[in-house]
């Protein structure tokens, strides 16, 4: 029993407002960051294992065509992940800032107001989908050949979309938890949802539930994890439960205004970073797109791991800035940037030097990338990791417009450069095009910004004036 008590003591959050000195608050932040990063890693491992089990099960049950249709439908719905209009990201900042001021009433107002807005967004999406649903030939749109698959397409999409829309307001609890620097709880419930989805998949296959049953099981598992997290979070903090009594129009306007900036940033970032495989396919053909995707996936493993470690810093930065603990922010920021660059550089060097045996074992000798392609990907991974560490602080400090401008300009420039250099240099030209655009339009502007107007300098252009609170 004493061992169990120690475990609960380790994961039990300590209210930062009760800690008197910057040193005590720094120690508590470090503990929460470490817990969140570790839990995120565990959740990612659970997801990978579940995926390794689920893919052959679903493929064997549905067959190639129906499985491909389901993957396409799921990808289509995932593309709508920005449909909350950036409200989740805005709420994260607003709650963490209010927590830094120990302003519990403002937190309750922001959460209730954000819930009303997110529920309205979900309802509008469902109404629009219901209105459009009868007039669209979903089977023809997805080029479904067999009659059995065609009959299931519409119902499968309806189930997947409905669960996605339900997840928009349920996701509010996850954002609030992240704002309270309790990302470890979010990861725990995500892992629970992943396991629930796998169990549901096995049941669906056992009862021959078809494509719709598979969609209900896997998407339902995610929704189950989010719903369980929602209940658990507000059970521990009943004063934060969304209610119309706590709704404030001013708070809703603040959430929407901040959210729209994050919304535009998400779209801009998608333009900047998500077009590589499309360019490879259109300029060099499907085989080149496959080569690019496989190599990039492995070289970007270090950045993925880095993101798991740096993401918990976002709410910690925001709360610390609100409390005036700038020295802690400055120290952790410099460590995160240096650590991210070193880890990415080491990972890129190892993958470049050992690319022959690593890729041969993983995907076969035909897909081993060339030395020039590998070097380009290694350099891009380092720059991307540097940017991932930097934007966490920019997000926390509400420096969003700079990121929007940089992402939009970089996205347009990289698209032009990638297309031109792919024709001139081949597959590695795509990476060099991204690197050139990123250095010129993101790395240099961000560096100048941090030298002249750093969010961790004494005169911080941070954030929300206290009068903005609802």
C-alpha cells in the first residue's frame, strides 16, 4: 500500500498558486512536464502497438477495397481537425494565463463560454452534413466498385462524422487539462480510448459488423476516451463544469478572436508542411512520392519524439509568464532549443550513416535513400525541430500573427521552390526547396524577433492585458 501511495503522490498535481517561491513553482512545473512527456510517450507506444494489431485485423475482415474506403473516409474526417476554429488552442492559453493569475472565476467563464461556442460549431457541422448527405453520391465520389461496399459507404461516413463532431465539445476537457499542465491525464485517457477501440474492433469483427461496425468501434473508442476524460476532469473540478450561468458574451468573443488566429495558423501550417508528397507525386510520379514518404517518416522520428517532450512546455510557459517567472521561462526555453537541435542532429547523422542497413531491413534495399537525399532530410529535421521548440513559446506568449505571416509566405514560396527544384534535382530537390523557404522566411525572421522583441526579455510584449479577462 505504501508503494501505491507513493505513486499517487508522484502524479498528484500541486496547485501552483499555493507555492510561494519561484523555485517551488519551477520544481512543480518540471515534475508536470516530465510526467506529461512520459505519459505521451506511453500513449504513443500503445497507439503504435494497437495499430499494428488493428490494421491486419481490419484488413482481413473488410478486404482491400472496403479497408481502403474506410481509411479514405477517416482521412477525410481528420482533415477537418481544425473545425473547432482554433478555439481549443485559444482556450489553452486563456486558462493557463488565468491560472497564473489564480483567477478561478475567469477560468470558469472561459470554459463555459468556449463550450457553448464549440457545441454550436459541432451542431452546425452536423446540420450541414445532414443537409448535404442525401444529395452526394458517396460511393461514386470514392470510386467504389463493388455493390456491397457502396451500400456501406454512406452509413460509415455518417457514423465517423457524427463521432468526430461529438469530439469537438468533449475535447474542451483535454484543452483545459493541458492548460493546467496535466497532459499526463490526457495521454492516459487517450490510451484508454485506443485500447477500447481495439476491443470494439474485435467485437465488430466477431459479429461481422462490416465497414460501419469497424468505423463505430475505432472512432467510438476515441470518443469513449474523450468522454471518460471529460467526466473525470469535471468530477475533480466541479466548479468548472460548463453551464449557461457562467457563459459570458465577452469571454466568448475573446475565445473566438484568439481562436481565429490559431485557425488561420493551422491552415497556413498545413500549406507550408503538408504538400511535399503531393509535389513528389505530381512532378516525379507515384513511385517518387512513396520513396519520399517512407524516407521522411523515418528521418522525422526524432522530431516526433522532440514534440512529445516540448509540447507540455506550452501551458507551463504561459502560466509562468503570467506569474512573472521569466527567468525560468528563459532558462527552459534555451535548454529546449539546444536539446531539440542536438537530438535531431544526432538522429539525422545516425540515420544518414546507417541508412543502408536500416532501410534494407525495414522496407527493402530498393527504398534506401541516396546520400544527398538523406543529408537534405537530416538538415530539414534539425530545422523543423528548432522551429518546434520555438513555436511552443510563441504560442504561449500569444505571438500568433508573426507565425501566420511566416507560415503563409513560407508555404507559397516552398511550393514554388519545391516544384522547380524537384524538376531540376529530383526527389531531394523537394527537401532543399523546403529548407530554402524555411530559412529565408521563418528561421531568419524568428531569430530577429527573439533578438529584438523576445517574449522572455524584460520588456515582454506578452499577452493578454489583465483587463481582457471576462
